[in-house]
């Protein structure tokens, strides 16, 4: 088994340890430095052939993982929480959220909404937070009316990270206000440290209460 960073074959050093236990081979990098970032490849071969697998080592944060309950306690707001594993302190977060459509991709006459009409919202920025109808023509079905609900558009907010947190697992909470009672929402998060932005997290679904 051989290890490479980019195209350079690696040797064991004080910070870089290669372990082998049976068929399990591990590369351990201690006290990671910026110079350690790159594409790492493990190459293994025997009498039957050769194979390789690669992984990218980067200083960017890992995708966030949500920790809040899926059902909120308030009618018009929701306290959302998440945590991010990062080599260096998080500097800021981008929280994206939207109300889930009641019946996405379907026009008022019941026919599936054409794909070119599903992107129409971005050309109507002046109609934010409103529901309105748009007439369209679909070959084979004739004219129809498409219901466009701007309340389901994505909204985003930039949040500064807590200055008290350092490297490792870092947590954050934020109260989203101005929501509707008894509705389902989804959210995603990105985190940024000095090395750049993390991948966008998986979507998290939550619901406001309709009582109280």
C-alpha cells in the first residue's frame, strides 16, 4: 500500500503516521497545517490487480448538522440550531429557509407546471410575499393559469459566528421570525472559516405550531 498527496509519494514523518492492521490501512496526520491540504490517494495492489481511492483534505468546514426539534413551539417563529465541525473558528453562517409549497409544480387546472414556468419567479422580484396568477400556454393542453406563491421563495440571512468559539465542533442558534402558523418549512446552512465556505448542508424540515 502506498500513499500520495497530489502526485508526491508520502513517507512516515513525526506528524504523518501510516498504520496497517490486517487489511486495514490508515494514514494519520497530526497537527494539521495548511501545507497538508491536498488530494490524498491510497494505492493498493496484489497478484489480482491494483486499485486506488482518493479523498480531499481541506480546511473548509464540514457540512452543518441540525440539532433542533422538527416541530417548533411558536406559531410565527422557530428557534433553529445546528453544529459544524471546523479546523478553525467559524466566521459567519448563511442560513437559507423557505416555506414548503402546498402543491409544487402544478398549475390551477391540475396539469404539471412546465419547467420553463417554474423558473419564472426570479423575474418578478417586485411581488415578494404575494400569491398571484400567471397565464401560460402548454402545447396539447391549451391555456391555463399558474398559481405563483412568493411565500415559498428561498430567503437567506447572514449571521456572524460567536467570537467565543474556537476550532472543533461549533454550535449556533437563530430565531426565524415572521413565519406562518401550522406550516412546513425547510432550511439549509453554509458556514465560512478563513479557508472558505463549507458545502451546503442537507435540507432540514421543520413545522410551526398552529395552536397557542
